[in-house]
């Protein structure tokens, strides 16, 4: 999934809840997360197909990343806990999580490219179910096959999905909207802004594949809230 995370997100020191502003940036494999990841498709010429495509999500600048929520908690929310599994029955997603860290470049590192059924979350950001905006990113495809978020564009408003957590609880979310944004016009404030409610963004690559930069032109973002 070619998600461009332009300005990276800096790892906050300690607060349990941080506004996750992530722009996925392209890596040499799949995704740019602050959001997403992709490899070259099966229809690529043989020479081009030898190297995996890198698709990543749009990443916010360090200065745009809040160190902690300043808004009072509102609505239903859960305490902080690590996510363990994402389930989206409507599109057949049942995938484990991997924590993503901020690399030396100041950008969020992508999930491993060799596992097509894996989603990542920014481990120093808001956890799914916690008050604030949690970010979950996944590859849309690889050089050889579709990946975990290949069907994300089929999700509709009102669709429910769940996140299993390390505290034994299950956070259930309902989709508010599904939108596509050009990577060069990505609305950071809207996607990554901190919120008093428990919200989640699912992000992957979309649009056309640009061979010159080995990345997709757009990002697909699913906006959802805890119910």
C-alpha cells in the first residue's frame, strides 16, 4: 500500500494517550505509514516485479504530533491496553497486530513486508478503544498477492469491526465514513487530530500505482468510533 507519511511522528516520552498523527511514508517494501504499505502488483513487468512496491501512509510532522490529549474524555472509552487482533468480518479480515515504532528518521516504521496478514499500530500512540485517535495501518498488496487491507475499500458506513486487547476486552467500532485522499493533499488535522472520544483510523494505500516513485497516489482512510 503506498501511503505517504510525509512528516514523521516523534515518539512521545510517556503519556499513555497520544494523538497519533501518522503519515505513512514509502519504504523499500510496502507502505509509508504515518500510514501504508504495498508491493508491486502481479501485473508489473518482470523487471519491475523483482522489487516489492513500497506503499505507505501519510505521516504527520513531529511538530503536529500531540504529546497527550488536551481534550477531556467524552463518551465511551476503555483504559489503555495493547491490541492483539483486528477482526473485520465484512471483508474477511482476522489479523494479529504488530507494534510500530518511530525510526531514526523520525518516521513510523512499516510492518514486516513478508507477512500479508498483519496490521500495525503506533505503539507509543493511542491504543484502540482508548480515548483519542488510534491509527491502524496495513498493506493493500505485495509483489505476489493481495494483503490484509486489500478489501478495505469495500467497507461501508455502519460496518462494525472489533479489536481484541491484551486486557481481555474487545473494543467494537462502527464505521462513520470511508474516504480517499490524494497523498499530496492529505488532511493531517482531520485524520490525526486528537479527540475526546475513542476513535480509530484504518489506513492503507489506494489510487493508481506510480511507477516513477514506486508508490500509490492516494490513501484510503476509514473513520470509526467505539460503540
